[in-house]
């Protein structure tokens, strides 16, 4: 286990980086609370996607916050066959290693889909869900909708790349991105200019993603992101759903109709393209802290404000 210090607003927050068993998976841990909050990153990302939210919130004062680099990404670099079930196995093993029987689990993008799948697989271990921009195949638009029709080609391509890797054709070192720092830099650029495409160019480019993610992992992650979800009305856990008004990868109205069948949920819509952590960090933090606080206190949960917030009974 490795332990490191990171700066926070009160300079008292300590982050630990731990290894899951003897395998490649690493995760970050903040806090010593009696309840576990697990946060999962999305496609071509890593656990630092959640660092700013944890650092600027009070979550680590009340929860043990566990943020893995999913197998294949960031500090958990590997090159192997991967499916959603493998990431869910790692999530369950991480909870067991940390001594938690249940948790609230949240995720962004692919991570949101994984959180919902975990709630279906192990409902007794999920106290609640935080689904930030889940990717729902029937609502997809643009290039992702086109790729979803070709999903069957992605896994054979990935296996071909893995075969080449075994022959020694691979990059030996890949940089691990600090997404908190990248988000700050992107917001600074936006503050001094008027270019609305800055987020899409920084976060939506597969070529940029491949600078720090193995090609085989990227292809498999994309295939799993495009994998159809089980029926959403079978997800019994209380859910906070946070969507983007811009809906870069999905049609908002259709998303709301599909996710509206969740039995116990609140839907929030924010002014964003897709990368809510970078575009709306304060709103994201406020909505998550409010929902968690009211849910754990046993109080009815309503949207926390704004004309783009709605509650669906």
C-alpha cells in the first residue's frame, strides 16, 4: 500500500493509494467513515476524475470514499480481455478488502453504467446510486449511435491487438493523467476566450485518449460502454441521475423517458455537454452532497434547485 499527501482547501485531507490484492488494480481512499462511497470513472479516464469533487467537498469527513482506477486504466494498467463483469468483480473485491458490506456507488459515463449493473448484480450491497451521464444505447446520437451498430467488431479487433501485444508490439510506458489539473487548465482557457468547443476538443478526442490508454483497453471499454443495459426498471436502489442539457452523446428527452422508469429516483439536468466534472464542478458537488445528506438522514429527496432540475416520481 502506498500513501501520499494531496493538498486540499483545509490541507488536512489525506489520500491513500492502495492495491487490490496482488493484482494490477489500484484505488484511492479518502476518509475513515463508517459508510462507503464508491466512485467510478468513465471510458478512457481514471480515478482522478473524482479528485476535485472529493477534495472540495465534505464527503471524506462522513464517508470512506473509494475511487478505483478501473482495471486497464491509470494506475491499474494491464492488457487482457475485459468485460463489465471483470470490473464488477474488482468492485466487490475492493469492498471486501476494505471491510464494507454495502456502499453508495456512483459513476460517470461507463462508470455510471457499471454502478447500475452492480446494483442489479448485488442489490444487497448497494444503498444508493449516483448516475452521472449514463450512456444509454437506445438514446445515443451521432458517432456513438453509429458505433453501437458496429459493436460486434470491437472485441475481435481488441483480441487482435492483444495478440500483437503478446508478440512485444506495445508501448512500455503510458502517462497517468491528473484530470483535476487538466480540468482546471481547461476552465482557465475557457475563462479567457469564447471558444465553446474547448471541452469537446480536450475530452472528446479518441486520439488524445490513446496517448494514455492501451488500444486494446480502449476498444474493449468502448464495446462495454455500447453494450445494452438490462431493464432500468429492475434497478431497485434509490438513484440520483445527473444529465447534461447539451446531451452530446444522447437525446435528452429520450434519456429522461428511459431513465424515468427507475423506481426511486431524482433527475437533475445541468448546462453541460457531457463532461460535468469539468464544466459544472460546483453544481455537481452541491447536488451530490445534498442528495446523500437527505437520503442518509431519511428525509424525502427533492431537486436542489434551478429550472433545469426535475424530480420524476
